[in-house]
C-alpha cells in the first residue's frame, strides 16, 4: 500500500521534496514494530521489584499495557533506524522509557484535580478503577521506572546518561510539567496563539522531541541527523496537537477511546477555536509537509518517519 499523497498536491501546489514516494502504510510499519515494544513493556511490569504491592503492579499494568497508539516509542525506534541503526533493538529500552513517562502524564492528567477524565484508551481511567491515591502512585512509579530502564538497559553508559538527561529535561518543570502547570493556571485564556503554542510545545512537543532524540542517541547519531530530527519533531509535535484539537471537535469517542468535545465545553482555547476548523486543518497539513521536508537529508532510511507524519493527518484515534 502506498502512503497517500499530499492533499494539497491535488489542488495543484508544487510537489514537496520528501524522502520517499513509496513506502508501506503507517499501520503496516507500526505493526512491524509495536509487538517488540509491547513485549518489553510487559516484561518491565513483570519484573517490578518484590516490594511492589500486587494492586500497584496491577494498576501499572492496567495503564501501561492499555491499547495506546505507541507513537512515542515508534518515534524512538524510527529515529534510530533513520540515523543508521541496523537493528532497532538497541532503542527498545529508550522507546519503553518514553512510553512510561507519557503514560504517567496521562494517568495524572486524567485525575479530578487536573483534566478530570473517566475514559482513556477505551477504558475507565486509572483513578476510576483504582482510586485517586493509587493512580497518583502509578504515575510516580512509571516516571521513576523510566529512568531505571534507561540507566540499566541503554548501552553504552554514555548513551544512558545522555538519554536520562534528555528525558529529564523533556519531562521536567521547564517542559511537560511546566506546560501542564500553565494549562492548569489558564495561561492560554488570553486568546493568544503564542501562549497556546508555548503550552503545547512543552506539554506535547517536548515528549515527541525527546522520543526522537533518545532514538538518535541509541543509534549514535551525528549532529546533522540530530538537527534534522529536531526540525521534524518540532513541526510534527505541533501538527499532532492541532490534529488532537480537531479530533476533539470532529472525532468519534468510540474510535478515540476518550471523551470528545471537552475542550470546547469548558471554554478552553484550542486551535480550531482560535483559527477555525479549516485553517487549523491547513496549518496541520503544512506542518506535516515541513516535518517531511526536514527529513530529506536522512535519505530513504527516514521513510517510516515520513509515513508516521502523514498518519497524523489521517488518524481517527
Ligand atoms: C500530568 C505532568 C502532566 C502532564 C499531562 C499528557 C498531558 C500532559 C495532557 C493530556 C492532554 C493533552 C495535552 C493532550 C495532548 C496530546 C496528547 C498528549 C494526547 C495523548 O497522546 P496519544 O494520542 O495517546 O498519543 P495514546 O493513548 O495513544 O498514547
């Protein structure tokens, strides 16, 4: 199956120079990689230390092994591949670590004190099943486990240190946690595109970038490769967030596995709310093109990253 051509291409715009004209579809590319990630995530849960109470282990498994799209692990694996790694095996621990941090952020975000959600990945949220206290601890355990995994399983030790540093920065007060804090404080309430972008760059974009960087570190990437992935990730993170906002307006709850219409219902500022649906969609298309163009220097090995970017425009979950 071929990746769909650019929607604006049909409207007569110049074709974009990207890395691949023909590549397997994103679902095929994902299906070839996610089983390894799923198996490793399960192994990490099975190997939680003896002192972990059974209910905590069960709640961690409930959230971490739920059917997420695994986009961040895929970004890590595909980045390693794009930087010349012959086997993406070396990047699997890093791929699992980014998913653990992402999953922690979802569990905490769903709590009543934050976004107060009752549905995630098609299931009742962690706190609905296990209570607020245990859900907080699930997040704490996952965040900690991510660094344990990097420290123990990324080789060589210099790469493990670099991965810990990158992930700590992306998950910390200046990025993921800071963006969430500004979101909670309603900093975007001024109807200001820049503050909305700043929140999402930290809440969503930073973890996308960290996923790519960790994959690149595991592959021993050079500076040019890091720079290309940085440009790709920045554009992709924003496109993903815009598509997330569009799905909140137009998406289907059953397919998404989470509630829709919450943002608008709460008067939260979103891209469709600020720019309208059509302009938001066109911006997402342009950003995905920008992301794919950034991959040009990486050659054919970056074809799966291109497919992932195109999928962001087509996804229904
Ligand atoms: C609690 C520190 C802290 C941060 C929470 C994750 C998050 C930050 C907020 C969730 C709401 C939000 C901003 C969503 C933006 C896009 C996003 C992160 C969507 C969820 O990611 P997907 O669609 O989810 O990749 P799956 O379940 O497929 O992994």
